[in-house]
C-alpha cells in the first residue's frame, strides 16, 4: 500500500508553489478571497517576510500542500491507499481524503494559525541523534516545569518545546547527551505542549462549526497514530495543538496497516523521518 | 599561392600584452625598436612584502638558514603583481587574493586581446571560442604554497585559483566560451606550442575563434645557491648570441593573441595584425641529456614549418630566435637555422635574427607568444628591430658565412613581396615549435555612410568607467581616431566594450562631437550630440543603459563595419594578496616532538577504600535461583534498603502477579522490573546473575551462561532505557575476571563487563559499576563497594579492592633486542633478521578470519618470517575454487569481491607457505569444532592460533535486536571458546586473540562487540597453561586495512590509527614478551578527542592522567586561540552595509556582515546579498557558519547558513532564537 504524507509548518520557503497558482487559477482566486490577501504573492515573493509569521505560514503551507496533493491525485488517480499529515499537514490529509472541504479548511487553518500565534514567549528545538527515551529522561532530569516533548518524529529525533527561558536550559542539557545535536525550529510558540491549552477551546468551537464527512481515503491521526474517525474530528484536531505529534506511532500504524511506500508533497521533510523509524 | 594554402591561413586579429612598462602594442614596440633592456633590481616594495616569508622558509627548512639578509636577482620585473580587478572576472576579493597571480595576469591579458579583436560580451557569449594557455608550475615557491603556509584553511578557497588548467578554464567560464579550453605545458615553448594547437583547432573546426596566452611571474627570485637551475643570467641581463652571454635574465609579463581563420576574419571586418602561414612542433628525441638542445631537430622543425606555410624560405626577412643566451644554446640554435636555410638557399646574411628575451628577459612558458607578437609587429610595422645587448658575436657562431645577420638598430624593412618572419621556441624538455608569419595587406576600406552613430563605453566599476573616458579623450587628442572611419570606431566599442554593468553612451556624428560628448558624459546617461538625433539610436541606447542588450539599428549602408584600434580596458585594480604575518616568529613553535608508547596495559591495581554514598541508597537486585548472590547481597546491604527478585526456575512458569519476587529473562518480565524501579525509585539495580564457579566446560553450558547472564543484562539495560530509568546499574559477578594470571574464573561472565561499559556511553542516566567478588570478600567490603558513588570496574578479592586501570606499557619495546619490535617509525619493516622463536620450522598455524584483511596480514607476516609454514585460514566466505583464480584475478578487486584475497593467498604461496583455506563460520560452534577435529586429525598438532575473526557492532542497545546482538558475540566469544576447547588435549604454542579498544573504551553502538572482546581479554588472563601462551591484543583501529577502514571509521581518534607494519611489530613483540594482554595503540595526545579518555569510568594510571590533563589544556587553549583569532580577524573587518533605507542595522546584522565580508573580501554588502551569489559554496559554508558561531557565541551550523543565506535572514533567526542557540555544549 502507498501512503501520501503532508508536512506541516516549517517547510515554508519563498518560491514554494511556483507554477501551481496559475494552474489552479480559480482555487487561488477563491483562496485569496478567503484570506484577504494574495496567497501567490505570499508564497512567491513575500517581500514583507510574512512567511516567518505563523499567521501567514500556516495558510501558505496548507494551501500549497493542498494544490500539490490535488495535482498528484489528478495525475495518478488511485495511487494512494492512505493519507497522513504532520500537525498542520493533517488538515491536508483530511481535505484530500474528502473529509473536509478545501476552502472550509483554509478558513479553519487561518483561524488556527491566528490562535496559535497568540501564544508567544515560547519556542521549539529538535534533539537529533539520540533516542527519544533518553531525551525524555534528560528532560525529566532538568526538573523544568514548562518544557515538554512536542514531537516524537523519529527514533533519533525528538522535538521539545516550551517556555523560552526554560527551553534554553533544556537545550543545554540535551546538547550534552552522547551524540546529540540540537537544532532550532523556527516557530513562534511552544506548539504541541500543554502551554497551548488556552487555544484548544476556541479551536474546538471552530471545529464544531465544520462539516466532517466520511471521505474516500483513510487518514491516520498524528495524535493517536490510529485511523482518524471523522466523528472524533473536533476532539482529535483540538487536542492536536497541545499534545505531542506522535509521528513514530503514526508511521508504525501505517506500516501495520500494510503501507510499504511513502510519498511526500512540498519537499522532503517527513520521508527522512519516516526512514528513521524502525 | 594555391587556393588550398590560402584556406589554412590564420589571422592574428587581437593582441594583448602586459610587460614591465608596456601594457599596449605601442609601448611594447618602443621597447623592441629602441633595443631597450628592462633589467633592474627586484622592486623594493615586492621585496619587502616577501622578505618575512623568505625568512620563514629559511628558518623552517631542515637545515635552517639564519642569515636575515634577503637578496633578489635583478631581472625584468613587473612593478606589482598583487593588483587585480576581480569584478571583471566574476570573483570576490578573497577569492582573488588567493588566486595565483599567474592566473590573474593571464586573464587580464587575454581579456584585453579579445577586446582588441572585437570579441567580448554578447558577441563572445556562447561562441565556439577556444582558450589555449601555455603554463607550467616552476620549481620554488608557488603562490598556493605561500598562501597555505599562512593559513592552511585557505587551501579550499584557493583551489580553483591555483590549479593550472583554471587559467584557461576560468576565462571560458566567465565569458561563456564553448571551444576547447586547456593549458599546454612544454616548458619554455609552451605558449608557442599552444599557438600551434590553437591553429590546428581552428583548421579542424574545433573552434571558430581562439585566444592563446601565457603569463609569467617570478614569485620570489631569491638569491640562494639552490634556486639556480643554470639558465638564468648572473646579472639578470640577457645577451643572446653575444660572446658574454651567460643565460637569460628573469622576465615577467604576459602576452595573448586572438586567432581566426583568415577568410572569416576578412569577411567579419576584423583588423588583422598579421597572418600565420604555417607552424610545426617536434621533439629533440633522444639527445645526450633530456635538456640538451639539438640543431638537427631544430633544422627539421624549421623545414617542416616552412613546408606547412608553403613559403619560400628565402622570402623570410626576420627570425625571432628562441635565444636563451647560453653559450651552448645559442650556437646550437644558430646551427639549426643555418642548416635549414642551407637546404633552400646559399645566400648569405639576408635574414635578420633577434630575440626579445634580450629586451624583456625570459618569460619561460609565455616567452613563445610574446616572441610571436614581436615577430607579428615586425611585419606589421615593416621594420627590422635591433637585438638588444648585442656587442660581439659568440665566437662559436660565424654569422658572416651564414644566412643570418644581427641588426643592432631599427631599420625599415624593404621587400618585394609580403614581408615574412618566423618565431622559434624551444622547451627545456626538448619540445620545439616554430611559427611562420606574413604581413597582411589590407584592402582599402570603403567609406561609411555619414550620419549619427551610437558610441558606448562600459566598465565593471564606476572608477574604471571614468578612467576609460579619460583614456578615450586622450586617445582622440593624440589622433588615435585620425584616418579611422568613425562608424568603425563606434562599431568596435559596441561589439567589444559594451558588456559591463556601468555604462554610458554618446550619439555623435563624428570624432569632434564624440569628444565633446565624452567630456560631459556621466555614468548611466546618454549624451546626444547628434545633429540629426536618430530616434532609433536613442531607443537602443536607452534600453542598453537600463541594462538590456545592445541592439542598435543596422547602418544606413550595406558596408561591413570594421574593427579598429582602440584603447583597452582600464582595470580598477585593488591589491589582491595574502600578506605574510610579520609576527610569524612568535606564533611558530617548533617544540620537540614528544614520544609516547604504542602499547598500554589494562590491569587490576589496588584502589583506596570506597567513599560513602551521599544520598540514600535503595537497591533492587536480580539474583539467580541458587541463592548465593542473594545471601551475599543481604549480608552486604546492611542498613540500606534492598529488594531481591529471584530468577524463576526453568521449570516454573512465568511469574504471576501473586509471585512478585520472581522474574524471568524475557523482555516483558524485565520491562516489569524497569517499571518497578520507576515506581519505587530504586537508586541501584543490581544484576547479580553471574555467579557460576569456574569456566564453562562445554558449549551447552557456555551458551546457557551467555543467555542467562549476558543476554539478560542486555535485555535489562534495554528495558531500563526504554522506561527512562535513572539509576546505577551494578553488575555483580563472582570471579568472572582474572585479577592475576591464571586465576580460575567463570570467564564467560566477563563479557557482561564490556556490555556494561557501553550502557553508560549510550545512556548516561544509567551509571554502570562492575563488582567482581570472590567468596572471601567481607560483607562490609561488598556493601561499601555497592553503594560507593565511584563507578567503574572493580574486583574485590578478600580484603583487597582492585580497580581496572589503563597504564602505559613502554617496556614491551625492549623485550626483544633482536628485532625492532614496536618501533614506531612508519617505514619500519616487521621482518627481522632471525625468524621469531614462536614459529616452529614446518609449523602449522591457524588463522580465523583468515581471509579478512587483518588475518591475511598476519598470515603474510608469518609466511615472510618462515618460508616452510603451513597456514590454515578459516574463512566464513572461503575462496573460489583454484581453477577459477585466474578469472577472478583478471577481473580485479573492483569487479570481483574475492580478487584481493585470491591475490593475497597467491602471494602467500609464492612466499613458500603451504596454504589451506577452510570455509567455516567461527560463530557456529558445531561447525568450528568439526573443522578443528578434522584439522587436528590431519596435522596432528596445530602449533599456533590467531583468532582474528569478528563482526563489528553497529547499533545502539535500544534498537538492537537479540539476534543481531548474538551474531556479533558468537564469532568472537563462542569461536574463542571452541578453539580453546578443541585444543585442550594438544595445546598449541600460542593462541592470539584479536580483541579491541572497545573492550576498554567502547563507543556507543558497540555493546555486543565490547562484550565479546572483553571475554577474549579475560580468557587470556585466566589461562593457566604455561606451555601455551594465550595472548589478547586490544587493537585500536588499523589505519590502512581492516574493519575500521571498511566502515570508514579509521584514522586518529582518542588513539592514533595503527599502521599495519607497526601493528604486526606489536604482535610480534607481544608474542615474544609472554604477556597475556597488550593494549595495542598510542594515545593521540595531540588530537581533539583526547579529553574523552577521562570521560570513561576506567581509572587512568598517574602517567596517563598527567598527560591527558596537559593535552586537554593544550587542546582547549588551541580552541580558545582559534576562536579568539577568528573574533579578532572579524572585528578588524570593515564593511559598508546597505539595504535598509534608514541605515539602521542591528549589532547582529553588522557582525554577520563582517563575517561574510571576512570570508569573501567585499568592502560593501547588502542585507539581501545571497551567500551563493557572493561566491559561497557548501564547502565554504562550514567555515563561514563556524565564524558566525564563534563571533556571536551562538550555535549556528552549516544547515542554518544554507537555509538562511542572507545577512537579513541569518541575523533575524539568530536574534529571534538567539538565546535558544547559545552553545550548550561548551
């Protein structure tokens, strides 16, 4: 079985989606109307450097992901048996699966980004080269109360996130682990940690206003790693912002379901992670 | 003249020259026609710049020269060789400064030649233009040597600036020229041979245009007896054909010509300086010495060239001789000329001879093209120039009787037909070239239609542009455009002077208007002086000024516009030079090299009483069913909390919830143990299963112990890690480790020590302590040990407390005076004079891993030591059948995996050994035992065994599957056990086990490997048979062969990689020494990893500890100095930052800008300049990222730089997450 993966925030680059906006002219126009600005200008030129800003980065990544996914599926109908996405990318998986309308999702994503951007004073860092259990142990050892595991990305890649000052202390501790490399993650807040809980209720409210349908393709949740039941959408997607991205579990779940090949849209971010999962 | 000949004529349509005091043809011709000699002292400024480098070079030779005086030869030198206009050639300042001045000089001269030919910019882009350069690196200093002496780190950046081929290739790259691009090296004839190659390339159609160039700089003409090669004049003055000639003086400069097939040059309206009628190249063949010239070959060369040219030699009026001005070379050259002419005419003294070397010195590889230019000018200007410095002819030459004469003043050249000249160049190695030239008789130029013309000038920098304007004004004022069709001058600038970024344009009707227009012009503007300003011209000019291509409307007539003589490009030079640090003496420390032993001992030494615990101890112990450990622990625990879990009997089923004090060896049960540790916050987890007495008697028992003890520790450690436990993991064993030779031990259990060491390397929250006890240890001693905060490997024997210690072992080198033993020199040959005593005449020796690189090296060492041995090589994969060997060998190691080992075995046979290769898996005890039985039955006795089989470990314990763990353990551990067992009844003289540094200082991922190797060490230590020498060698990585090389981990780490000869010498010395264990490796005290030695829980002997401490301090000092040096260097950089209207930049932006400016050398940078556009590449990125990281004291690596790329982005990310990035490792 083949699975298509969608990356989340962090893959934004100036120039992404070049050529797609003309190809999907109507959709792009509709997206511009929803967003109130030109998504094409944002992705291709971005002279004001708004892609640095969560509020803009998320809709941009989501929309480019969505166009790429749509194009891919049009070119190769039936090529994929499963879909999954990392954090924001999960919305793309649901859209392509047919569980959620693209423009509805864009509205949702824009609001989600705005909500997430309200939580400031935090950051994220990836700890690469050491097993996750060691990162968790080291994190406990720091006795910090506001740094958490944010992504379990691969056997040897774990993201931690939290309050800026505490995160500084934590990254110093992580860097002393044998073989560890600490890499910054350019996001504005402590995503996927309990520090995001203030966002959850508002997001749940928005999600309740959306129609989630059964869809044509099964999607695996990045929160549980299991099949995403549209009936649980409000719970799963609202929890998603304040709980770790369980990417290891997601990939293992997909493999257990019979997936043997993965493809990815919008760059190569998730495939190396996927290869790094036993 | 036949039409066929006409079609091979080549036009010289462009010339570039750069000589001392001569940067254009007129100046060059003044030197030639006036007979000037440019010899003078080495320019004082250049001498001063070099002096410290020369002193440095002298001070650092093996036999230092202390004389502080630096004298230079006189010669014909350029005033400066550091100036360069990097912008024209798409380089950044730093790149330019690390580029060989030869390349820079060649580039600028070839560019000027192309301009002179009217072919640059758009007209040249993508054209089939060839670039041919004559060049060779000469003895003595190269610029790359010089640069790398100052800073070896510059080598990478300097690469493309110093590889000879880049002299040609860079011009092709910069101008986008698609013809052949190459450097010719035939020594002093190189650039004339290049002309010949270019001519041929044009004639066969490899290219449609060719530029040929050469450049010569004398980097450091220092007077020193060893720098003379015998062809340089003592006083630097060249006296070709003169009686006092003693060689050519040094010359510097460059020349370049642009060639095109004559018919096309005429059709294209090119200005033709002269025509190449023909040429030839040959070699002296076998002369008396390779550097001896030969007049026969030279005569043949001339005859061949004349044939090629299809001209009557009698019509040649001037010969530009090679003219080395040596007492031997000049008469030989004269004789060659005389003989060649004699084949065609007996007329005396009709042809003048000269040599420009007498004017400008010897330009080595570029002398040919410079001579060609002179020969072209003689026909162009119809003048016979004088031979400089000529007074009295060399007595060996009888000019009066021959065809040649020496002109001593310039005179007009009268001739009936077109004037013809020839030019010779001879290479030191015997490659000769000759080219025949002819005057070009230009047809009358039809006048152009009058009307306004667009005149354009452009330059890479504003300074160049304004200088160009002044130059053109002067050129006009000196009558440079007199007699020139104005339309042609405008055409010439448009096709060859319009490609640069800074531009100006003038529309004018004629020279007067142009002059006036130029005088008031400014960059970026169109000055319209045209009386009838043409709208089309204005449009073309405006679009071009805005950066577009130049696309002027066609002329009013159908006339082909012509290229005319105009001033060349005005380079905006800046000094591009890497200065030698004047304070080099202070930085240079030639400290004596400290020697360290290549062997170490790992042994148990008495240790002081353990310290008391600082925090409460809560122990959870896993014990075996027999109760011995339980009893010992209960007694030892005293007041400390202790909970004991007992291994369920085999018969019993898995422990139920009702049976909480039992555990089993499966992962689920051990996971429950880990959970228990978490739940009850145990501080110590004691693995107390290794309690058997004495060694295993058979494989079944061995297997049982390995599974119950080693594999249980593996699973336990894995479970503890998975659960994120933080605790001390104690491996408590009973007499598993021999503390003295021959101590009866359950040696299998020692493998747990190797594993325990790795656990803590991979997962620092599990500290590991090994406690090996005997029955006489008092309970209090054990108790004190268990709760001691000090980790490591301990053996308690009665009241004695021993600890594993790593110590130097220098005496091994002295155990056998008859052989060089462990000499550390690289050239050391392991074969001594007498065969070693441990090898018996006619003996049978078994090597496991026998077809591996190390096994074969050992076999070879044995075979070389004695020629009558039988070598049995056990191999997992075996050898192909004998009859296939020739095929395998023919395929070679790249195409057949067995080829290398087949060759090695053949070499063993050739050395006289009898070789048997047995296919046996050492990791399969049954198979190995069967093989051993068969071998013993066949040979009666095996006289010695080397157990070199092994597989590397390669995964951290957390991700290690039990089957993979076993696969690494078995060949070593089970293999060694079976070898030992199989020879119980008939002991060999020796058994050598190849153990590893991993047994002592393992790396993460080596759990299985370290365990198996620790067993080999213990097995050797426990051996009690004094007739059989069991030896374990703890190898560090072998540098040249073996596992470390295969897995790419060779080289120097904490220890220096072992050369094969050194390793075999150590084995030899160890076999002679009678020791049971030798750690074979030299501590790499000069390396950056030496501090890691102190990070292990292995006690370091005082001598080692002291050296490590010193070395760590030294390494830290080096790092600190390096960081400070970087900071100082960057702080000293000034760079103008642009890109923000308000001119406000943050301190981080300024620092990042300085870092980039330091890397590339730009005086100004924009916030949005892209790293790659500035000339960066992924290799440079590492050093730039390091610089940024050091200067801002943040974590910033290559990946960050490659993602951010601009000053703005880099600074933004550092500022926004700056705190986050603070270097946590420091």
